[in-house]
């Protein structure tokens, strides 16, 4: 019997920031393991984690003569490592330093016979500390993590509906551990020039036309949970587009559409309002970028 409330959970960034940053580092460790094991794909498609009924998973990754997967179980608060030959390991998600978590995860992989080396410095994170040295991030508030998982489950449900309408190439509903956001990206099939000052991550991300929608729980740039949408290359006059719900707006500072999470929570039907945000921002971008109307049904 379900006990989940119909009300979307509160996610006050300042109240769980320390846990958020620690969980971010935990996901980067697992994400880098996925990056090391999975075959290379365009637009970093081998990189993300994926929402599941219990948390976030790498999906199956090739290893030896079989596969392994790693899942953040955010209900029982443990990291589960499974191998296709039947072996299994568990790492508790508790208050502990990133350094300690990193050491235990790598040790459990070794016990399973998975010998992998990763780049030990976080990416897309301010003032990164190498995982083996990070004793700064060590918070884990189970209640806050449970609220976060509740939120991303609700967002993922909307993203799956939104994704299903697209006839062209589209990403899965995916969680990028670098930027710590849940998103879906649609592609027109046309190439694009990356920004002139792009780093290696950005160059591969933005070498094709795309429209992305998603959610993040907040960071130093935008210190609150929010939904976002943008097209690349950014179409002219996009700031004048009409989108819904009424609380959504174009942010010139950040170069994307934003809808505050707390504003969505106040909507009579948050699920419907979020679907409208994703659909209307896509339509605004696609129209100005000249995408075929037949791509979305």
C-alpha cells in the first residue's frame, strides 16, 4: 500500500546543501566508474545514471565476460553493486567522508574482481577535492535524501511522458552526475558548432543541435531547486517566447527558461503544469530553430 503524499516535497536548498554536496560527490565516484567501463558514445551518452523505482542506477556495464551494475538505493540508503555472475556487494549510505566512501567502493569492486581506475578529481564542481582526500564533505541526512528521491521520481514520470512524444533521436531520461541534474534532450539531427571557449566536456556535448529540459536541486549559481529548458544553438528572440505556466520565465543571466520548484509546488496540478513547461519551451525553441513539426507528435 502506497504511503506517498500527493503533495510534492519541500526541497529547501540551504537546509540540505551539505548532504546534497556529499551525495553529489558519491554519484561522481560511481559515474566515473561507469565512464571508465562503458563504451564511448556521442554527447557523453555513456555517462549518465538513470532513475529507477529505488534510486539511481548505472544500468548494465560491460565487464569481463558479463556485466555489472551499480545502484544508489535511496529507499534503503545503500549502494548496491551487482555482477552478472551472481556476486553482490553493499555499501551503506551514511554520514561518512567522501574519502571513506571512495575507499570502500573501490575495495568492494576489487573483491568482485572488477579492476578499474578512475580520474579521482570531481568535475563541474567548484573547488574540487580529489576523492581520496575529501574529508570536507561527510553529511548524509536520510530524510532530505528521501525527499529528493521523491521529487526526482515525480519529475522522471513527467519526463517519460514528454520523451514519448518525440519521433527523432532523443536521450533517455537521464541523471548527469557532473551537473547533478535530471534531464531529457531531443536532437534535430543537424550538427552545431560548440561555443568558442568550450572545454572538452562542452565540445562533445554541444556539437549537434538540441533542446534540453530538466530539473536540478540547486547549486551556487541558482541556490534553489528549479526546472530549466533551453535550445542550442540559442535561437534569436527566444526571450520573447510565450510559455506556461505563468510563473515560468526566461533568465537572461543564465540563458535558459526557468521555473522555480516552489512555484510549481503551488500549482493546483503540478504534474500537468510541469508537462506544460516542458512542452511549451520545446515548441518555442523548435519553432525558432526551424525544426520540423513532424518530430513531435
